[in-house]
C-alpha cells in the first residue's frame, strides 16, 4: 500500500525503468509532484493534514481521469517550509533553500527521463512562492520544460459556498474546510471533542494590511492564534468534507486535462 490514495496504475514509483522508457508521448504525459508539510493543525488534527489532503484529492482525481490521458503521481514530498508554525511542537520544517533545491533536482530528474510537463501540486499555504520560483527556474534552464506551480485548493470548487462568510474570509488554518475534509479522508485521526474556534485578533491602525491577500505582512502562527487554529473547526462535518473532496477532485480532473492539451506559447 505504498501508493496510499493514489491508484496503483497511476503511481510513478511502481513503474520499472523499462516501463518509463517505453511510455509513448512523454512530452505530453503529466507528471505530478505533490508537496505538503508536517506541521501543527491545532489539538484536534494530526500533523499530516496538508499531505493527506493533497494525496486524497489527487488520488480521487486520478481515479476520475480519462484512461486515455497519461498522468502519474510521484511520491509526496511530506516536508515543506513550515517555520511559521515551529513554535508548536511536532512541526518539521525545511529551509527555503533546501525545499527549492529538492524540487529543482526532482524536476531535473523528470526532464532527463524525457518528460516535459511537471505539476507542482502544493497543499501548504506557506510555500506557493517557492513553487512559483522553482517552476520559473526550471523553465528558464530547460526552455521546453512546462512546469505548473499550482495550489491544491485553487482549482474550481465549491468549498467557500459551504462555509460561513466569516470562515470564508478569515479561516486560514485547521478550520472548517480542513477539518471537514479530514473527516472524509482520515476520520479516526480527527478529535472533534478538541476542536475550537479562534480567529486572528483585529489589526489596529490599518484598513489595508492583512495576514493574507494583496497587501500582506509577515507573521507566525503564534502572532495570530494561541491554539494553532485560525478559523472555526467546530462547525466541520463529514458531509461537508465529502462534498469538498469531490468538488476539489473534480477541479483537478479539469486542470490535468488542460495541462495534457497545453502547449507553451511562443511569440
């Protein structure tokens, strides 16, 4: 069961080198590198939340994907840049430099094998910028390498429609959405009796600056939360989690189809 949520036929490490060598149309085969984190998610959720969500969503998407679209999942990169959470025990973090170098070298290995489409499927909110910079560097180094730095939650999906307006606006970490989807993926690891609601304190003397968004400021989790939760985990339900999982997976089916058909624009 090394593949976890991923369909065995779509799990890249189950291939032999001869299998890889024989893959037709490598230039359009979609290789997906899931990237996540091992970090605190309050007292009610396990450290593996981001990785579980990434693998759960990707596995369901690959199950739904048309058989004639070649796409393979690489093993999850479990460790990410999580130093905003390191004041909470259990968080494991890499530096920006280590994570960037790791993804760069994975990408170069995929390129050497003949593939030309790589998705960096990131499920941790603390590192999208790293994915974007590495993707650009890989494309600059190999001009025919198409690299897609994507955030798991940003595909079309209905998640925000299922949340309260306050949660949709201010819920950032271990709140309703993440707790609900974990109830669908790893229910035995969720401790709903320890779930809390905690939002960031109001920021004085500003109407424009926010922790996330167009005009952000640098922060650590302990600046915004005593519990490690930034949102309302108490309203999470299995039903919501199942709807969220299905919707986000459907969004990923769409984007993998787009990537399979995509060709780098040339001026």
